């Protein structure tokens, strides 16, 4: 005999109460861990990565792994906040993809501090005004963010985490609009890059609407909130921030467009079991110098998953190389190879070791 709707709801209510009890038991244990640590770092990226990986591997469904990751990231965020408030700087304004990256990595229970520039994100963390900073470093279609790379060479900060954020562009308009309602839209606001990424969709569905570039997607959402004949192309965080209704989702012309962000702190992370190490290197300006510099990684069987060159400040036609390798700098094999590379490099700096993005 099938259960009635009332019986099913009663079961859900009982489970909700049990979940609530378990969440509070977890929070008490997290507080106890904080007391044992004696007020040391409350954010441990390697530990949080281990927790999320373990839960996603153990997930029997029907919840997808991404939903499990989001749920438990928020649980850890709320438990962290019971110990001490955490402030994270990001490239503003509010409602941008950079803020979305902060939320994905830290959850909602942190103080988010928007900065006017990437330089200011670095400065706020260096001065101690923020505990951590989140900055974009590369995009799957646009390439490297050169300003971030330049600042990494100068800063004493370390990379302690990375965030991979799918750039999902949505069309949004005033609150109360119906899903799919495009009628009456005369203007579309967005950052010029986002307008370009959605060019084909806009040409098909809103061919007569004026496209107006603005300084950020967050500003586009703010303007659309004040104009019933306008819409904005932006991310979900912007819709939440300005009370807009998303009327069309995922309108970018190239699905899968992803931005990689780095998490910056005063120290890098301890080993998590699945890590990366980022370096900046330079070699003598002679034939074969770069090959000699990176050959030890191949010889040791260490994966080289990113190589980016930037002009050096020291002279014309000289370059520095940003490299990401598999493994943690404290791993015995990685540490041995790094010493070999250091001996051949004219510039050698470890930018940090950190968990691979979950």
C-alpha cells in the first residue's frame, strides 16, 4: 500500500529534526577542535578539501556530488564562524563572479570584502585587513590574468587554494518577471566581455534590444533592477544581490567556460593527499635553457600541468615562467626535484602548495 502524502511529510519532518540535531552535534565538535587548536588558524584548506572529497566519494545518491559539496561547504562555513569571523577580500564590486568564487570556496558565513582592483586584494591581505584574498588567474577562453601573475612575483603571500568556477551567464530582469519572459526588453546591460560571450544567443532571442556595456556585471544588474524595460547578463550572485528574476539561464555561446581563481593567505596549505605546487622560475637566456629547467620534473615522473611565460623586468627578451606541478612541496620526491631546479634557475620562487580544487 502506498504511503499517503501526510505520512511522507511526517517522515521528512522527523528526518529534518534528526539532521538538525546532528548538525548541532557536529558544530559542538568543531568548537571542541577549535579549543584544542588554541586559537590557531580556523581555515584549514587541506582539511576541508579532504572532508569534501571523502563525502563525494561516499555519496550514494540521488543527490549529485556538486549538491553534496555545496551543502557541506556551508556546514563547514557555519561551524568556522562559531570559532571566529573570517574576512575574505575579492575583486569587486559585490555580485561579480569573483564574489561567487569566494562563496564556493568559503561558504556564506564569511565577511566578504570587495576591493576596487586586484592590487588592492593583495594589499588588504598583506596588511592584515583580510585573512584571505581571492583573485582570478586564468580563464579557459581568455587566457591568463597578467596582473595577478605580476603581483605573485612581488608578494610575500602564498597560494593556499584554488577555485574552478564555471562562468554561467544568465539573463535577468525585474522581480516578478516570469521564467522565459523576454517581452518588452529594449536594453541589455552587461560587461563588454559578457556581451561578447553571449553574442549569438542575444542575436537570436533579442535582436532588436540595445546592448549597453558597463563596468561590471554587478553594475548591469543594478541598472536592470531600476528599469522594467531592461535586462542584464550576469551571474546568479548578481541576481540575488539586486533582487532580479532570472528569465533565461546559461545563455553563453561556449558552455564550459571556466575561470580559475587563487586563494591567497599568509601561509600555504599542508598536504591534503591531492595537491598542486605553483612556482615562478627564470633561466639564462640561451638555447635549451628552459628545457634544462623543466626536464627534472619529467625525469621524476611529476606532472607539469601549466606553463605560462611573462616578460621579465630585468631586460629585453628575457622571460619568467609560471609553472604548476602535481604534488606538495613537502612531498619527498617533489622536494628533491625542486632542489635540482633551484640549482639551475636564475630566479626561483615557490608561490605555494595547495589542494587541487574540489
